[in-house]
C-alpha cells in the first residue's frame, strides 16, 4: 500500500510541476495574468507531494518490503536499521527521488518566502524550476520507477554494497544533493532574471542565500566524502581525482566563483552577465556530475546501474536544460546593460581575477574527467590521474591563492597597491620563510613546498580584514569571509604537510613482534576473529607508542568479510594526535604466519578536513548574517506599516 | 588613474571578456597538451610485447594472472607474478596489500610503469571486487578475450 501511495504522490507532483510551468509561463503574458495567483501555491503543494513520495520510499525500506523491486535489489532484512533507511537513497532510483524531493521542496520554499523580486521575475523563476523538475519527474516515472513491484516476492534481499554501509556515507549523498539542488534554484533565478530582463542587485540578493546554502552543503559533502575515501578505502590517500570526486568538485568550483560574483552584483551592481552565466554553469556542472555518476558511463564505487537508457535520458535532460539556458543567455546577454565600472586594482578586480582562475581550474578538471570518455570513443583506453590534475590545477591555484590573500584588503572600485603594501610585509615574509624551511629540509617536491609557504602567508593575510575593526561590531558576513579564507589556509597546510612529511611502512610481522613508523613504535599483539550483524572479521590488536616514553595505546584495524553481497573490505584504524594521525591497515596472512601491516604516520593530516569544516563554517556565518539582516529589514517594514496603520486609525477616531 | 573616468563601461566589459576568454583558451590548450603527455594508456601484454611504452611513463596493464606465477618475496609484502593475455606474458612486481579477490587465474589491472629491465612496477592493483564493480577495461576483456584467454592458457 505504502508503495502505491508513494507512486501516486509522485505522479501528482509531476502533474503539478507541469501545471506550475504552464501557469507560470502563461501568467507572463497579458491574457494569462489571472493565472499568476496559483503558481506559488502549486509550487508549495508540489514540494509537499514529492516529500510524501520520498517518505513512502523510506517506509518501505524501513520495513524491508521485499515485494518492492528496489528493496529486494538493495536491502536485506538483517541490515541495521540506520542502513536500511540510508539504503533508500543508496541506489539509483532512490537517489533520483531524493533529487526531485529536494528540488520540489526548494521550489516550495522559494514560493513561500521570496517576496523581494518583482512578481514577473518570480513567476519566470518558478516556471524555470518546474521545467527542470519536470524532466527529472519524467526520468523517474519512465526510466527508473522506485516503487516498482516484484513478483514472485523473493525470500531475502540482495543487500547493500558493504563499502557503502558506513554512517558517514549514509549522509554524504544527501548533503551533496542539497548542494546540487540548491544550485538549481540559482539556475532558475538566473533564467527568471534573463526572461524578464531583471538582472540587477535585487536578483542577486534573492539568489545569494541559495548559492551560499548550496555552497555550504557542497563544501561539507566534499569534505565528508574525502574523509570517507581516506579511512574507508584503506589506501591512505584523501583525494584520488576519481571521476566521482571530480563530479562533486566541479559544481563547488563553479559555486565558489558564483558566490563571489553574486556578492559583487548585490553590493556593487557589477558583473551582471558574468553572474548569470555562472548561475547557468554551476547548475550545468551539477547535472554533468549527476550524469557522470548515475549513467554508468564511468565505473566507480558510486556508479550503481549500467543502463544505457538511463544514460541517454540524463544526457537528453542535460542537453535540453543546458542548451536551452545557453541559447537564452546568448539571445538576452546583449540586452543586459553594463554594470558599474571598476579599476583593475580594486576589490572587484581581484574577485574577477579569481573568478577567471576558478573557471580555468574548473575547465581543467572537466577536461581531465571527460578525456577518457572521448578517447574511448576514438578507440584508446586511457585514464587521467594526479600527474595531470596536480600540476595543471596548481598552475592556476597558486596565482589565485596569492590574489586571495591580497584581494580582501583592497577597496571597492579603485585602489593602489602602495596602500596595502605594508600590511603584506609579514605574509610575504612568512611565504619566504616557508619556502626556505622546506628547501632546507630537502627532498620536498615543488608543489608541497609552494603549498606550505602559501598556507602560512594566506593564514596570516586572511585575518587582516579584521584589523582595525571593532570585533563585536564586525558584520557576520565579514567574519564568514575571514573564517572561510583562513579555512583554505588550514586545509592547504594539511595537504602540503601530508604530501611532504607522510611516512609509510609496509611490513609483514610475526605475532608479538614490533616495528616502527616515524616516531611510533607498533607491536602486533593479537589477531582475532569477530562477528558483526552482517559480517565477520579478523581484527588485529596493535599496541602503539609515540616516542620512547609515550603512553601505550591500542589500534584495531580489521579485515571484514560481508556475506550479503559477499565482499571483503579493510577497516583502517586511526589514531589522532594534535600533530597528526597514525593510520593502520591489516593485510593478509603470509604463508609463514606473518601478518601484513600497512602503516602511515601522517603529520597534520586532519587539518585538511578541519579546514574544510572552517570553510563551511564561514559560509554558515555569512548566510546567518545575510538572512538576519533580511529579516530585520522585513520586520522594520512591517513595524512601519503597522505604525502608519495605527496613526491612520487614531486620526480617523479623532475625527 | 586619470583615464579611469574616461573608460566607457562597454569598453571595460569587452576588455574583461577578452582577458577572461584568453585565459580560458590558454587553460584549455595547456590542458590538451598535458593530457596528451600525462594520460595513462591501457595496455594488454601483447601490446607491451609489440610496442612497449617508454620506461617511466605511467600506464596500466590488464590481463589474467598466470597460474603458478605468484611468488611472495622474503619480506612478506613484495609479490611477483605474471600477467598474460594468451599471446604474451609480462612479469609484474608489486609491493603492498593485494585486493582480496586477487588470485591466480583471475583478471587484474595493474597501475604503474614498465621498468628498464622489462618488469612492470605496479603501484596499485585493481581486482574484480564484485559483480557491480569491475574495472572498466576488464569488463570488456572478460567479454571479448577472457574465454579465448582461458582456452589458450589451459
């Protein structure tokens, strides 16, 4: 019953999206103006219905209703409850339903609360949102119905990929999806502004919280995904330039550029056409990401089903949405009038420079990700990895980081370097010291050296905008900027230290024998079997000590065997100290009874993800600041209206 | 500074557009050049025998692990084995923890480089994880070549 309820809600939501598109488009014409009133309520109800469908899917997964094909394919009655629920979106159909749910609800929220834009721009925005949603509803209902029944009902389900049975990963896809879909709202605003020729600060202010929100979720999603890959894959790396990782990085790069240009548009009324273009590009990257991950065109842990029909369906959606938006942009870009001017040396100039750098990095990642597909079409099998991405990315990231340190100190419109030169003496000295220190150490590659030095300089420079300010009165968005930029320095420092100072040890040890990695002494104490709810494992007990006098601590890496589906994973064990992480992986047993151990000492590696969290925190602060000042403005307006009403009342009663 | 006021908004937009386009086209050309040099090509043993890649260039090698070829060195973590495709055989050396489904007679993709001594130095081994996760090249190979390979090697 629940499944049918969900399916009915999904069909109704799709129908309402159609109505929303039609009514929104007609209401823009003279004759359809009376339809304008229904667009907002329809958008809200559409969001609610999509949520009902999604909750129905969670319900069938929670009670493992094996008559639903999706549950039988992806779940198992013995799975822990949290993974049963997470399993609802840990597959192709469920994740697409999550996508439309978030998209529908975002549209509903826009319809409910956004009152600043002129009504025609709102109608065009909601119609645009409905247009994009409609494509995804069609995709779900035609090519990937999540509620399809199965007959005969199987005795037991297939289970979920063990690599995905991890708490962090249960919340990783929804986080990224919130980011992807938040960008769809920005896209719809851009479409609405283009259609009604209303590209200006009001449009930017309406769009900004959505871009900020999406960017926060993308940042968190990438940070969590990177940490997951780090501890779950057991390879010791934190970023592999895997196509799926790139699929989440590309929208982030575009959103970062958009976030900054939308701020310029909101406060300085410059960069109009560029902001609209970035709005289109950012959502295009979300869709390309979804296409790469979901079409099965790339083999990866994340690519669920290989189904050519689905791939072509998403590709068609991609072509329609992106092609349509770019055509609209080409037609209307000429009518977007120029914004305010600025000098090259100014805050705007720095932001434009970094926007271009971000776009260049985005292009490089996109090229590298798509190149294997193109090459394969031409008959060559290639893969592209760090030897391409690292130097090419750094080529544009290094100038970007330098400008990132200087830009926030510059004034809007026009400035001189000589004004900020004195402020930059200490950061420049820090960069120099960093380079000298790394060269003196010797054996450190170029990129970690540069990264380390720039991280020191940027760390100092990023807090300089607070200099001379009353910290209590500093607006939250400024705090947000400082915290996020500081987070970039922290993350960069972690990355550089990881690649410059990591020590790896690969050994086979007898029971009771000791080995060492960096400052650590590691003793293999025991290897014992143990059992979990749907797996068995061999667990090693490692007794570890930092230095000669440290406290003895215990690490328990496992080698797990899942039985539904049958698969082995290695569960690494981590020990975090203030100055780094010890990372241990248990390998196989050699013929002579020795056990393989792979150990890493990674100084300061947690800074990578700590930096990621700081970047997201900066976003949260800025979002809070913006929303709070918007709310204050709304309250003030209502108060004024109320007082005027009272005065009018009093005057009329006096008469 | 003085001329700042005289630059028209339209001109500024054109200049910005030109600079941005120039940088992006430059990035694209650089990327294309780097991709030609840095992309890692996929080889089967017969191709390595016929046209070996230059030593030190990172490539990937795919094939079946030859039965009886797997040897573990005295340190317990270095292994040597051979990869074959029915026509040629390439010796491989790998130091690390092998994937759980890496066994003799099954498929493998090794990432690494061909050494000057003709031994392939693998940095990473990809084995078939489960039905849903197969290295892409191996999927094609099991379809096109595996049966033939098995027939010829048995």
